[in-house]
């Protein structure tokens, strides 16, 4: 289990323009990621070190975006002005999370503009939908290239500041109270406030950048 990526909902001018602003802040090239046909969304990828990435996502005018929980949460966040949507944990065997949470994962896929297909299982978006401090889970399909491999980068994910309750998150993720992620720091504040990501800090060649 590891932190896989962080998700940023497109602002009013769309995913490409939003990603371009973030790319300029971080000093990394943004890459068009393609469409999620099952979710009615599209993304742009900013690759990070350590097999991680920043995903900028927008909702499409597509029936799937009204039905799929992921499309619903992206639409709601973008309509509120955009910004940090959530964070994602990758697992080797998502069936363990299915059994633990009593939920079924769903299949996701997208074709990059170069024709390469990425496939995965994801679980827990409804948890994020009801409680935005919670991550959702992803298991990348065997043989699928990790999205961080789309380009060179010198930028790393360093810390995430969350309005929320660390005990609630540990219980959702299924780790002990003394569990500490290896190389990403989590700072929890305002446990009784509106939950969700407040900011993310990246380490760049020019120093730390907080978004």
C-alpha cells in the first residue's frame, strides 16, 4: 500500500489550462492523459518522482459523468471553482479492501493520445464523495504502464495537509495507529471542520512549492 497520486479538479477554464498553471508552478511538463469512458471524465498528468503523479481531471458532457460517482465528485468540485479533490492509494490486491469495506471495485480504463491503454480497478470513490478526507484505492492491471511514466520529472510529492481526523483515515485505509507513510508527510488539522485536502507540497529543483 502506497500513496499513488493526488487529484485536482479543473477550474473554470478546464483541465488543460488548469494543468498548465500547475505545471508552471512546479516546473514539470503536463501531458494529456485521455478520456475515462466509464466515468465521463478526462485528465492531464503531471509526472512526479517515485512512481507518483498529479492528476488534473475535468468532467465531460457525457451521460457517464452523471451516473458514475467519480464523474459526480469531479463535476461538483469543478462547479465549486475547482481545486484539490482527493488522494489515491495503490494496492497490490484490491480484493482485500473489497472484503474489508464490504464494497466492490469497478473497472477503469483510458486510452492515451498515443494509443496506449491503461487499465485498473478502483474502490472507495463513494467514501470520498461522502467524506472528502478519505482516499480511494486503485490496483493497476498487470502490464499497464504507471501514469507517472509519461515524461521526465524532477518534482516529488512531499506532504499533504488535510482537514480531517487521522484516526478516521487510518480506519478507512486499514492501518494501525502507529503506521507512518514512508516518504509522504500527512498533516491533519481542523478535525471538526469541513473535511478534505487543504494543500499539497511538492519538492522541486527550486525548492518546495505548496499548492
